[in-house]
C-alpha cells in the first residue's frame, strides 16, 4: 500500500484535510483516534496506564481522566516517555492492521507527532499542513477555549514549523479560509493517485 503520512502542528487542519481526502477515496487511519480507542472506557491499555501512573489519572468511575494525564506528562518528560512507551507500540500495530485491511488506492495516516516518533519511515510521502503560529493559536482558542499561553506552550513543545516544512514532500497551506483548501486537496489527491499507480507496492 502506498502510504502518505499527514502531519502538522496542533490545530493546523489535519483532520479537516484527512476527512476531505477520505471523501475523495483515500483510506484514512488517524493515530489520535487509535489512541482514544485504546484508552476508552474498558480500553485495553487502561491497566498499564493505571499501573504506571496510579489512580490520580482516573476518574472515580474508572474512566481515564485525560486532562489530568495530559497535565502530568506535559510537565514531566519522564512520565511522557513512559506513556509513549505504553501507547506507541499498540498504536503502531493497530495502524498497520488497519492499513492492511484498506482497499483504497492509497492510505493516509494522520500522525500529529510524526517526526517526534520517527514514523515517517513508514511513509512513501510526507504531507505537511502548514499555518503560521498566530493562526494555530486563534483556531485552537476558538475550538478548545484554551488560553493563549497554554496553546503557545503546546506549539513550543512540537516540531518547529521550519523543520516540519523542511522535511515535507508536499505542503498544503491552510492559512486562508476553508475554500482555499479544496483546489489544493484535489491537486494533491490526483498526485497521489498518479504516484501510487507508478509505485511498485
Ligand atoms: P489537532 O492537532 O488539534 O487535532 P488538526 O490539525 O486536526 O488539530 P483541525 O481539527 O482539522 O486541525 O482544525 C482545527 C480547527 O480549525 C477546527 O476547529 C477546524 O474546524 C478549524 N479550521 C480548519 N481549517 C480552517 C480554515 N481554513 N479556516 C478556518 N478554520 C479552520
């Protein structure tokens, strides 16, 4: 299967673009969604998370307290590494299983932390969605109601914009209004259809 890895910073528009590529016929596997499945109520990774971090990251009813866990790992690199060592192997396994089951011309894997996790090696093509930081901040503020300093900290913890762009094979500019996306997405979809036909997969 020809694999496109779609990445970009928080609030850049990854989901918006992946949804549209899916409508056009791409197979989409979203690693954030796999992570949520693995940690949903009764999810298979909850026991390992409880063992690693204890009851403080759980709600009284036994569900994961996502914001408590996010705060914990954000402030503590060791905890973050531990959480990643719990979640990344099963996410990767599920992702490969889902890709295997696709019968679409090509696959789009949505990986917010693509370069941080070294997963670009799986991909034939790296597609970066690019927006300036000020736009990220504005869109995330509207969507989640986080404060500007909170969003700035998250942005600062992710791969810098310049590095992401330098490592991209293809770039979608999502700094404008949504209607500016359509022609870019159509063009990139056609390019991937051409490339996957030409590739030996
Ligand atoms: P995250 O990494 O936080 O999951 P994401 O990269 O998947 O985010 P989206 O969820 O697609 O980004 O977009 C972030 C927010 O910005 C959403 O509320 C979305 O509706 C909005 N948005 C996306 N593209 C545009 C645009 N061109 N103009 C205005 N709003 C947009």
